[in-house]
C-alpha cells in the first residue's frame, strides 16, 4: 500500500487527470456495453444501473416519514372540534378508518360498551389478531394503553397458558403436565387431534395438574397499565370430573373453584388491590383456551400473533367454541391484521382474487361467531423488495391493499389502510432509513419504535371516531347528517 501511495505522490497533475479520465472511461464503456440484465461472473450477476433509472430515482419524491406522521396526527384529542373537522378527517386523512357504506355510526356500539364497562365495573375485550408484525405485544400495546387511559382497565389481556413466543407485557412460567398445540406454525409446532383451538387459535392441554406463574412486566419500555393487574381469568373446556382451579397471590385467600362442566367455562378471580404476580393452581384434565390478567372496569386488548399466517385459518376452528368463548369473555371489537404473508405467492390479479375469496370466508366466520362485535381489517404495510438494485414496493402490493379494502367494506366491516398511513408506495425504504429506524433491514418488519408509531396512529384514529361519537350525543342528528355529506 505504501508503494502505491509513493507512486501516486510522484505523479504530476496532468498524469493524475489522465489516470482518472481513463478509469471513468472504462466504467462508462462497461456501462454502455453491459446488458440491462447484467452479466454473470463466478455465479454472481453484475450490472450497471441505467442512466435513465438513476435520473428517475434522483427526481422521485421521497416519503418524508416525519411529515407523514405529523399529517396523520392532525389535531387529535382537541375537544370541541367542529363537525367539519371530522368530515375532513373521515374523507381525507390517511389515518382514517374506512367504514362500510360510509356509516359513521358503525363503531358506536363498541364505544357504548367501552363507556358502560367502566361505569359497571366490568371488562369488555378487544381481540387483535395478526401476523409477526404484532408479536411480543407490538402495536397491540399502544392500542391497549390508549384505550385504558380513556375508558379504564388494566393488565395485559388474554394470552396462552403456555407459549414459545415471549411477550413484552407479561411473563409466564409453568410446572406440570401441559402440552401446547397451535392452529398455525412451522414444523416445530404441534397440532391437536381436533379443532377446539379456541379464540387464540391455540390450546394448552392439561393432564393431571399444573401451576401457571404470572408476573407483570418489569421492562422499562412497557406501558404503565400492564405493570399490574387486579384479576385473573381462566377460559377452559373439556374439564374432567371435579376439575379445580384456584389463584394464589399475596392479597387473595386461595379458595378452589370446582368446574364440573365439560362445556366452555370462564372464571374470574378478583383481588382487593393491584398485584404484580399470581399463580394459577390447576388439578385435573382440561383444555385451556386462554388466561387473562385484567383490572378494574374498562377495556382489555388481547394480543394474538400468528407468525407466518395469512389470516385464512380461522374457519378450521370450531365455530361453536369460538362463539361460546366470545360471549363469555364479552369481546366487542375484533381486529384482523393480515395480508403481508400472502405477497410472496401473489404473482397475478388472479392470486389476489383468490385471496379475497378466502378472506371473505374468514370475515363471515367472525361475524357469525361474534355477532355482538364489530370488526376492523388492517391491511399489509408497505414492503420493500430489491428491483434493479433499488428497494421498491413489492409488485402488486398496492393492488392487494385496494382489493382487501374492497373485500372488507363489501362484507360489512371496517378497514384501516396501514400502507397509505405510512406514506404509500416506496415508503418502507424511508421508514428503514429514518433515525431512529422505524423498520428493519428486511424492509418488512417494523422495529419496536416503528411499531409504536403504527400503534399510536391506529389508536389515534379509533379515538377520533370516539370523540365524534361523543360530540354527536349533544348535536342534533339532522345537523350531523348535513355536515357529513361529502
């Protein structure tokens, strides 16, 4: 290296110029002569970016993530807003929730139950299903915190008694004879010999007895309302004769409850004050469909991640079991966040139409299993794929987003457009480049910081609709109807 440095140091200025000109000339010649598809050398494809593409990339407008998020935020949370503000939000803001038939009362029954829950000291549930984007309570935790701040409630919600997927909001360990079966997963997961998977799309089989130890999170990034709880619930079925369950904590006397019915049962233990840990002690055989840590009267949000799932599995679960469970645990809002995992097999419009049909089947299934609940479908985020040396939106992703929106609305449920909330086409690349990074180097998954932003935006949208619902209580219906005309 020193020899080369010495050589260049002795070169005259005109020699340096000629040398550099020669290098650029060789590169230019390679640029002109290399085919558009590149050349293969030692198994590697080498290619030059075309001048046209370079000029096109330089002229393209880049998504400014901060500006996008600021536009989404708008005037959220400002009381006393006019009807015109809500009309503009519902028709123009990229954070809006699309409602079937533009019916702005679609979510009213949910809001009424949220309000009643706090007043009546009971818990109503929100079930958030999704793929790996919501693993470890991501996105769900932001929604939960926002709803509990507004409507009351505490704790992490429902989770499996046993799972290989950790949560950032609750810690659970167990001792005893438990077997975990999941509806969906890779070759390392076990399947049950029946379809009684329950509302979490998984079931834990108890043989003889077990202890399930629960501890609220101690992580610094955790939300305040999940740091303690004041009740534990158990959703079980197919129990053996004299199956018993009790909860141990430092504030509750351990009195066992005998559940002698083989049907689905939902039992709740309430503590006189908030606690950070508790133990469920079970004796007998049973199918455990879920455990909850909640608190006070208000809202619970259940985080239900299904890694790798495209959201088309639910019709294979017992509808009767799902219906009984939703009725017992008082589920009033169901969120389905899917679509990204179907993109790798989406090669044509026909593939999109096939997926639409399968998603429509799932929507009908949920509407029949939980007629008391409203449903919101969240479509896929933007996803980056290398094309011509650039990270661009996956082919057919915008078409998939629009197709899923049409499927949701035509089947009578709401739709939240995560893709356009992010900024639309090619926005994922900018979420990756943002400081701090809002998405990972796979150009698919959000970082924790990015997931928080997504959760905040979704919660903000729901609460904007609630504020409008609250405003309409004191506004003549005719005035509201006139103001909301497009």
